[in-house]
C-alpha cells in the first residue's frame, strides 16, 4: 500500500487536521464573527445586570434567614450591619413540607394551577371563536377588529380598576343583577366570587392577544385545503377539525405556552383587584410579594424562595410541554 506524503509539511495527503480545542474554536469563531460578538455584547451586559445578577442574589437570599430586621440598612447617619445567617435549604423545606406548608404554599399552588388552566382555556377558546368570526367577510370587519383589540391596548391598571368599580357592592354589575331580581354576589369579599371575578377580569384582558395571534394563523392557511375538503363532502365541523386546527398547530402551541407563562405570573390583575384583602385568592406570585413587602417583618428569604420555586415550576412545565409537542410532531410525520 502506497501512502502519499506532502513533502512540504511531511503529512499524509488527505489526512484531516486535528480538531482544535475549545479555546481554539472560540478564538477562531471570534476572529470570524467579531462583528456579531461586538453587536451582542451590550445586550449580554444589560441582561447580566438586570436578570442574571438579581437572579443569583435572589438565590443566595433563599439560603439565608434574611428579613427586614436583620439586613443591612442605614437610619439617619447610623449604618446597621446585616446579621442574617446562612441556613442552607431550610426555607425550601419549610415552604414545601413545614407545619404551615398547606396554608402558605400548597393551597396557593393548587389555586394557581386552577387559575392558569381556566384562564388559558378561556383565552384560547374565546379568542379562537372571535378569530373565526373576524376571518369571515363581514361588513365593518376592520372596526370590529379594532374594538376587540381595545381591552388589550388599554393599560392593565386602567382595565382592572374599571372592573373593580363595576364589581363593587354599589357597582353597575350588581345594580343590573338587582334590577333583574337576581342575587348580587359579594365579588370582592367572598372567596369563591373573588376567584370567579379574577378569572373573568383576566379573561377580558387576555382574549385580544389570543384573537389577534390566531387570526394571523387563520389567514396563513391555504384556502385550497378548504376547497378540497368541501369538494370531498366535508362538513363545516370536519373542515374545522381536520384543516383549521392542524393549520393552527404551530401558532397554537406558541400562544398557549406564552399564555401559561404570563398567566402563571400574572401579578397585576390579582394585586390591583384585591390588594391584600383576599388571602385565599392570591396566586403564588402575589403571595410571594405579600411575604416580601406586604407584612412586618418582611421575609425576604422566603419571598425569594417562592420566586425560585416559581422559576423551577415554569422551567419543568416548558421542558415537558416542548418535549410533548416534539413527540407529537414526530408521530404526525410518520
């Protein structure tokens, strides 16, 4: 067997050069894409200051017993040093299986799951119905679309305060129910009706986003698919089930994931609607705020631990959700 040798280098012809190490690959990548690195550096710095540092510091606080009484602070000209201690994972243990774990975590966790599932289901179903309606050739369709988007365009605090006035004992909703001879619920006092009102207000705020997103997805579906299905004798329901829903699959998976994340962490609606007056209607994110800023002494460590648990729950959900979608896509491809 004859092996060709390059006389200049002494290496075999056709032999691959050795793969460079991580440092070499990074240096080569920087030399080739230095302009891209220069463009993204400010973004990385901003994310590090606004996201990564607070996240790391919040995780550190979860490992301590920090509260408003033992943290460092300045009173006038006197500086008081921090006296909190490192306690490891005791905060997590106390939250998840301590003596008051059900009242302080699990009851709010169950209500947060119910709240998220109900709101996202209503957002998607009502948004899809409105998108199907606005996708038809209607006179004044542009005006209808504008009116439907208004609840989303109006700032959240304006919308929630408006609902709070309407849901008060002497508000327009109870006045209307009373004029019809119907019972007038205590929307802002009774636990059941507080939760019902929270879901109703959040549905009002979230439907327009779903409607606009799904309407864009509907307009991207090829009309020839509907024509072929109609020629095959498919009913309106069959066209919806076998053409519309599969055509909206990519859009639906994205907006549902975003809806779950936003609703799970929806602080504004609950806080602005009830403040600190509805302990049983608080979801996990508002309960974490209550622990950290709405009581005395303020429990910074437990509040930060709630934040870490919220982040972990959403990471697990997102991972499982994306894996489930990928597996279904593979099954459909087969």
